[in-house]
C-alpha cells in the first residue's frame, strides 16, 4: 500500500506527537519519583514547560510576535498554577484520590477562563509606555 503526501505528513505528525507525549509522561514520572512534588503539581509544571516550548517555537518560526509569546507563556503559567492549586484543594475535600484532582483542576481552569477575557480587557485599557518586546 502506497501513501500519498498528505498521509505521510499525517503519519509524521502523529509520530512526533506520540514521541512528545511519551517524553512528557516520562518527565512527569521522573519528577514525581525523584522529587517531593505531588503528581498534580508535577504534571502542571511539566505540561506548562512543553506548552511554553511550543509557543517559543512559534515565535522562532515567525508565527507570533515576541509580545504574543510572552503573553501566551504568562497565560500558560497562570492557568497551570490555578489548575494545580484547585486540584490540591479538591484533594483535601474530596476523598476519591483519582477524581479529586480531575474535578479540582477542571473547575479551577474553568473559573480562570471565565475571568480571563474581562481581565485582559482591563489590563489592555491601562496606560502603557512605549516598551517593545
């Protein structure tokens, strides 16, 4: 069976994504077992690093500006912090060790997404200097 160019690109992308996720999973596993981090915090930190790496790649390739890259990195970090903090809080209240971090993280990120757009509009309305990034 011969593959056309579109199928080759799809297979290559799938293999790259699988490799990236395997590396992410191995890194989270190592962080949990080699440090005193909880699984939730380790997953948030490592996932954030990978997502910021994607934004840096987009900046390097000229897809986004430096300011957009910095803004995306800040948003990723804030979202990860809120998700991890809410997951840890939920783990204290919900006795199911599997369900608690999932619900806490999802709830925290959901609330963050609700306030993110109005908060961004408020920050953009502030007077800015002529700083260029």
